[in-house]
C-alpha cells in the first residue's frame, strides 16, 4: 500500500511539473500589444469611442478578427459630436448611424504612419517615389444601408446597394506633389477652422493625429489617436442632391445618363428575400454617384491605383449660371430636354475630372485644365459650396466652363438641330475632339440635314436615351433599304469636309485644297466650292462663323467622291491610248475585268494625250510591243512608289523629279532603275510644267482642273512625243 501511495505521489508531481511547462509554452509573449480594442481600452481619454465600438457591428473586428487601422477620437471630440447632433450619450445614436460612423473610422488593413505618408499600390515603398502621397484614399468599413431609389429615366423603384466609403488621409507629400505651398489654406478650405501643422504629417479627413498616438501598434494593426470625429462623407452626387444647394439643373441633366445596373453577385449575398440589388451609375460621364472612383465595381481585382489616387474633381455651375448659358447657346432647341445627349455629355463632362486631387491653390494659379484643354477659371475663394467628398471634391461655382468644341469650328453645329446628321458623322468619326486643336487652322464645310438626306443619309438613333447607340445609314437603291456605314466609311465622309491648316476666305480664285481624307480635295472656283466629283458647278458656302481655330461654312450639298476608276475612264474617253496599252500588253483581262497589271493596287498620276493627239502622232510610236510597253509607262507616276501623301497639284506638293513606272535603260541584271519625270506645279497659271530627263518641257493646259478618279488623276498633255531620250 505504501509503495502504491508513493507511486501516485510521484505521478502527481510529474503532472504538476508538466502543467507548469505547458503554461509557460502558451503564456502570452511580452511583445504582443493586444488587439486594437485592448490597446484603446488602455487609453485614459478614449472611453466614449470604446463604448461606441462595443455597440457597433465592428466590435469583433477590432477585438482581433481582422487587420485594421483605427482612427480613434478622444472623449472631448465625441462629446462635441454628440452635442452637435442633440444626443446626450452614445446610447442615443441610432444603430445604423452608429455603424456608419464607426465604420468610417476603421480603415481596412494594417497601415503604418509611413504608409499613410506615401502609400504605394504596388505594395513596396521602395517601388515608387514618383507622385509621393498621391494615393491618399483608403477603403473603410463605413457603408450606408441599401436605399430605395426611383430611376429618373424609367420611374421604376429599385434597391440600390452602397459600396464602402473611402477615407481621405491627406498628407504633406500629397501637397508637395501637387505643387501647393500653403498647406493650411488648402486644408482649411475644405475643413474650416482646421490648421495644418508641420511639414511631415498627415490628417484623416478633418481629424488631426495626436503626437502620442501616431500609430500605436496592435496585434491586428495600428491605432491612431485623433482630435475629432470623422464625419461620414457624402459623394459628389449626394451634394448635387442636397436641396439646400442650387445645383438641381446640373443634376437634372446629369440624370439623363443614369444607369442603374443590376448586380447578380451582390443580390445573391445581401438582398432581402424577393428583392434585387442595383448599383447606381451614370453612363458615359464620371460615375459621381459611386462611392468608388475606379468604376469597375464588378471587377474581380480591386484597382488600387484608380481607387486610391483618383478623385472626381467637380466644378459645378449653379442653376442661375447654367440656365443663362443654356438659354443662350442652345436657343435653337425648344427646351433643355431637347438638347441631344452628345452635346450634354461634352458640357457636363467638362465640369468633372477623374484624376489626381485638385487643390484650391492649383485653381487659383490657373494651372488646372479640363480634358478638352479649358482652364477652370472662377472665383475659388467665393465658391458657394466647398466640400471634400468620399469620392472627390466639390467646388460650387457661378460660372460655366464652356467646352472647347462649343467655341471651336464645331460650335455652330453643336447648337443647331439643322446639322444633327453631320454632327453625328463627326462624332462617330472621332473628329469633334480633333477639331478643338488650337494649333491647327481648319476650314470646316458642314452639309445641312436637308442636304445629307437628299443624298440618302440618315441617323438611326437606336435607343433614344442611350448615347452611342446611333448609327449612320445610307440608302441602298439595290436593296431599297438603309445600310449601316462602317467606321471607315463614316471617317472618310467626315474628313472629306475638313481642310487642314487653311482658313479659306476667298472663293473667287481657282484653287485646290487637300482635305483631311488622304488624296481628297476641295476645289474652289467661280465664287464657290466643289470637290473631285464637282469641278464645274460650285456649291455656294454660307459662312457660319470664325473661331479661335478656323472658320465654318454651311453647304446645301455634300462633297462627294468619284467612283470611276482609271481603267474605266481610259476605256471611255481615252480610247486611242487605251488601244495602245492593250497592244503593248499593259492591260489584261482577269475574271472578265480589264486590269492594268503594271499599276494594280496603286494610285497614280497619269499624263495623257487625247484621242486626236494619239492619232496625229501615232507614227512616232515603236511598233515592237515590248518597246511600246516601256514607252507608254513613262506617262504614269505612282504616288505609292514615290511615297507621296498628295498628288502634285497647283499649290500642293514639292516640285522636283519623280519616278515613273518606266524602267530606265540604266538598269542592270542586279538593280532596277526607273526613268524620272520633273513635275513643277505653277500656282499662278494653275497648271503643271513637265520636264523630261534631257530637259525638254511641256505644260498642261492653264486654268484647268485635272480629272479626278477613284484611283488616279489625269492631266492632259498635247503630245505623245515626250520621253526621257527625246529632246
């Protein structure tokens, strides 16, 4: 019995020793600081915020369930907040208000002070030193409840889901990168009464970081002790909605672009039974109703560059200023609702920029421009509303920033419904943006709707409330239906009516101007204007106005193209020369079509004698087909082979020697050379002087337009006896 008692005692002693060792193994390491909640509990003057945390939906998070950076206001700040809202204690705050408030004080993930000073989306401080501090917005847990919204376009009531809010953590690196000097001015502009201190610090929106609380390490992140409660920020769109402000007209027009989008993933996760969740966007304009600025809310990957660095910088004209502008510029439209979406998109979009933060000092120095190059020039200090938003900044102004296309050569088209088809043609061709260039001088010829319709053109608007759904169509006689034009066809039509680097004011003298469309021209003669297809009866342009980059004319006709090819023209009107070419083997019948194989696929200048000249001088031509072939090739100059962007015409192109299609006798077995022809345009005589390689010269008829074709142009010459070896 004694032996058994002794063994039992030894066993119990061994267990006691093991338990001591196990306690030591699982003992809390001294380097652990405790959760964010525990660290805050240890702060003497933060009991009210701790109490609010305990009552919020984020209590378990700050107790250690997730990484976070907590901005904690002291008791004085919380008491001031309670008093301003008429609450006597934290218990009086409604739960949804409390959750939103506390959530806006908690940034997702663990950020050190150095991270807030120069956050790098690539994750490595050393990975980027350019644009220091520019990524200043950080996603929080603050999230508004779903809300019922009436779609302004359809009248349908939908449940809109609000994404998490972003918190701006402003820092001196951001100020330096944006080139501002007066930190307090730029900070207090949006947060009145606040003073910026120091040259190396940051503030969480309106809250300054206490020196003794700048990044207290916790087991699940950091705690920052601040001197103010961070108010949940509104979106730019929320500010527009505010009935106390005077921006209802801007909002009314902006809502024409409303796009409330169903989200399947959010609906499956968060929607109440039988309900669906939507995201509130604005299509084709900055999505100012979205909490997020990278606008890919359905994307798998979160774009930190755009989310943290982009803001909707908004310079919004009040109702009075906008009304005055609309009534003036769009006076030809019966009501504001009749203004096309395209023009509204230019106007409204010109007042909101999605880019790095714009600070007031930058505006005062006139160094901020819209995407169209327009300087934002208004009384910055006199702005009626100055608000830092969760997705941008709001400057309420009394001035419209008129977009460049409303002041350039497109101005008289965008405000006149009589040019709606050509306006849409220019837009689809991407030319409206090109036509605001201040460094180019344009002459723009704008056919009226009536002129375009007479030629068979129309616009199919598609869905009337969707910008970009329009189609340019042309009547097809063969099918007796309208046919959609493709992008290339639309671009060619638009560019045909644009003359670059020339402001045409004189239509009395015969002249040719190249258009933006390659190898296409506007002809000026007899007081009017024509084109390749019209060099005999000019259209009469009506001046619509002169602008900072050119002049615009209205046309009661459309500048067209020639559909006749060189082969067709030769066969029809140069039959004698055509016979010679066939005799020489320069023309082959391929699949029933007569093809000039030596220039197939090329654009050429042809210098040709008419039928009478060929008949009169036929005896000088070689009889041998091979010799004749090479002889006739001298009359053709390939634009492609000479790398020319234009035909050589009076006033157009560099005079000089150019390569013909004739093989030079200097060619060898190893190298092929071509005979040269001198072409010298004479603008005064309005003709060309041609010089062969031995100096013999001839001239084309004076004052006569060449014959423009779909793949060539023809200048008549009065002799066939004109070769490089002929003097």
